[in-house]
C-alpha cells in the first residue's frame, strides 16, 4: 500500500501521511513545539537565506513514528509553500535537511500551489465524485505580474481539476476577502505581536456586538468573479486606521493602526467587525453562487482560512443552491499538508481519491503505561477507573458545575477541539462561560463557547438541525431553550455547533448521554484544551502542565482521573494518609494536636510536607469511613477555629500532595 506524505511550509506548518484508504496521521507543528501558529518562515524571502527553519521536523517525525515508517518507506513526499522565492527552492532546501535516499521521491506542488493544495485538502476529504472547490484566505502563492492569490475556484473530480477563476492582488495595496478581514482583525487588536499572526475568530465573535455603521458590506463592488474591496480600504484610510506608505523601489507597505491590549474595545471596533463579517459573507455567497452557475456542479467544498468562519458557512448552506456542502476541518494552512498528500496520491495511483471523513482524530496513539508514568512523574494522586465508572464520575462532576480537562485517544487535526483534547463544563449556567473565559482560559469574555450535542437531540435545541461534526457551522438556539443552555449561546442567540454520534466517537457520546440522563440536557459545553496564546495540548505531559497551571476541577486523561478540587458534596471517602519520608516536621502545636486527639505521634520521617494544624487533623482523622462533608462537619465542630471552608482548602492541598487519597 503506497504511503504518501504531504508537508506544508506555510504558517501553521504541518505534515500528513495518506494512503488509498485516506488520512492515516496528521499533525501541526505548533502542537509539538508549543508555539501557537508557528511561523517557521524565518528566511529572508528576497534573498538566498532559506534555512532548515522552514521545515516542520517534529511533525514529520511524529507522522513517521506513528506508523512505524522510515522516511524511505514513503512512496512520495509532496511539499507546498506560498511565496515564490521560497517555492522555487523548496525542494532543494528540503533535500538539504531531510535525508531521503531516493531524491526523486520528493516533489513540489506546481506553482501557484497554495490554493491548489487547499482545494485538494477539501475535495480529498469530502467523499464527492466531483465538486466545486472555493478557496479564500489572506494570501496564497505569489504569482508574477498578478500578486498573491486571494480567492480561487476549481472544479475537481476524481479525474483531475480545472481552474474556474482566480483573484490575485498586491496585498500591500489592495484587499481581498481574507486580507480585509485580517486588517480589521488587526485594527481590533487581535494579533500576536511576536509572529504577526491574527486571531480572526475573535473578530467573528465581536461582530455580533456591533452594526455595520460604516456600510462596509455594500461598499464592496463585484464584477463577475472579481471582488473590488478598495472602497472598504478607503473607509479605513479615512478613519486613519490604515496608511499606504511608499517605500524605496516604488514599493508600498500597508501600515495598520493596531489597538493595544491595554486599550478598550470601542463601538468603532465592534462596528468594523460587524461590517467585515457582513462583507465577507456577501463576497463568499457571491462567489459560491457564480461558481455554481458556471459549472452546474451541486457539491461545494470550502478551504482556506475563511472556511473557519462558521457564520458565513451557515449562510452558504442556507442560501446557495448546492445540495452537498463540505468544509475542510483544517481549513487554514495546516490543512495544506493534507492537500499536498492527496495531490501526491493522485500521481501514484492515477486518480484523485476522495474519502468521506467522519472524524479528524488523526494523531498518534499514546500507550497506557506512558500516560500513567507522566502522571506519576508529576506526583499527582491518580485513580484508574473502568470506562463505565469514568463516564459516570465525569458526568456527575459536570452536573455539579465542575470544569473538566478531558484528554482522550488520538488528537484532532486542525484548530477545533472535538472531544479528544477538550475543556468540558455544564452549559446550563451563564456564569460558567464567564468563569472559563476569565479564570480558566484567560481570554476575552465576549468570546462564545460551543455545545457538543447528541445528534439525535439536535433538533430539540437548534435550528436548522444539521449534522455538524467539525464545529464549522452556527445554528440558532430555539427560543424556548435560551434559558436552558446560556453558557453556549452567543449574544445573537446562535451557537457554533458540534454534533456527536455514537458511531463517530463512542466514549464522548456516552459521556454526553450520561450527562443527559442526569440533567435532562443532551449537550455539554466544549472548548479547546489550552489557555489563551497556547496551542491545544497534544501529549499527556502537555495536558498535565496545562491542568496544573489552570483553574480546573478535574483532569480526565484516558481512564485516569485527577481531582483538582475537593468539594463538600463529594461522595468519595477520605482514606488513611499515605505517609512519606525524609521531610521536615509540622509545627509543634500541630504535633500536639494530633497526639491529643489520636494518642499517636508522627515521627519525623513520616511526612514530607510542612502542615498546618487543620491539615494534620484531617490526615489523622481520615479513615476511609467518612465522606468529605461528614469529616469537615466533625472537625469544624471539634475545633471551632477550623471553618468548613478552610478544611476543604486543606483537604485539597493534602489530596494534591498525595498525603490523603480518595476512596
């Protein structure tokens, strides 16, 4: 069976391996080097300084290790890049640093390659025999005498592809749909100052709070497939937010006034976000409809960063004549490695494969022993449960209002957490959303959180009821359900939906079903397992580090549970203390307290922590027969100076330190 690797050398660099059955493994470099939106292009694009920093070595090795392959076991390696100076030397650079014996196995996608790789990534995962592929992003390949790709349309079938249209522009003087949205995203201040990568999802969220007071949507002019956004640029220039600055060599640079993080978001920012969103929707609707009327093809595939705009996607589903609709879940440049791999597979087998994907759990498998060792290495008190117990306990904790860090199986490919690397919570309380945004993820409080809903109950809460396994569509929350799930409803009464079926993800399905049986609500809150500015966790070690640095109540990692908090309503009992050695003794009054009420003294070697009197009393009284609530009531009555709240805090400390355990 031929294995073909695709490698994306753009921002969000990644690697992927496919065979004739579909994607076998795929990973973004950011998950491994822990730098969100890794921008590996540290080269001087106008000169010859093109180095190994272009290549996502970690992702390549990860994919090979996952399948137990060597680099020479691959049938073909297809690489894709964006910028022309890089593209012309991509293959040479790659071969300088990647030890492939048969150098003929390494090929580069034909230039202009970027939008083509996006198109292949969507079609290859759609399962369609033929489809229109609409690609829109900030900028694609640099085409001489034209500029950078902005929007492209293709007709793709199992026999090959043909280009229907291509919009290209000088990104330093003009705007396409993607660069327009990026520019306003930067104006709103949603940009990483280190790598200049924007977070357009924040603009989509902010748009619901504004109105198009500047009329941006109607200022865009259309002429066939060509979109003229210069009138939008003119508005931004008139507002003093964008300047076109002439440089030497008759070159222009676009300078954007970026809101600083210590400055407030104003009505201007909200209204510009709304205008950008409506303009984007209008442009995508126009291109999709014109593409349909040109090719008469009833299937549409979407890729490119604009494809992550779930609000625009909803309108494409509802308002265009297409009968079938698919968005590549990794619509940004990490998905280009998938497109490169599918292009290469076509070269090997002679046709364009297309597989109907039902999930994107394309990471590698982590073994149980390694997971347990990672937990033990951090000294965490762990409990290994059966799958049924795991589901029951986790659902109970969610129903109590606890925030759960959930790590299971193979990781998702792309920017969405879909139940394998997720933070989970109860959707029934609006305060939960604020707590997760503020205290857990440490991000803006206007950003919505998503629901994961059992597919068979979707119609009860959302309209239209549509299958959305990849969280790429928004739906309206039904009016009678607003009060039931406020934590996952945005200010415009919509939710970015993930539907869950037993066939696609049995464990996650069973968890939501158990929560439903406890609460009567067939959905849970789901957001990505990371904090603001960091990539989604990949390894067990990543999960543990993020859990320990955040305000989580529970870590569920495979069949292991770590309690981050002990609660008075906990049904679990406190076991006898787990004594350690070679540590400093507690203070003298604490020793006296223990002796007075237990008749026993702790030896100096018995404990490795300095404990206060309350903690010592808890350790001494824990016998595996009383619940948390019973023990805290007893001790607070016995020692008036020890409040229940203080005792609960002390129990948490002892539990996390491994001095006591839970039964």
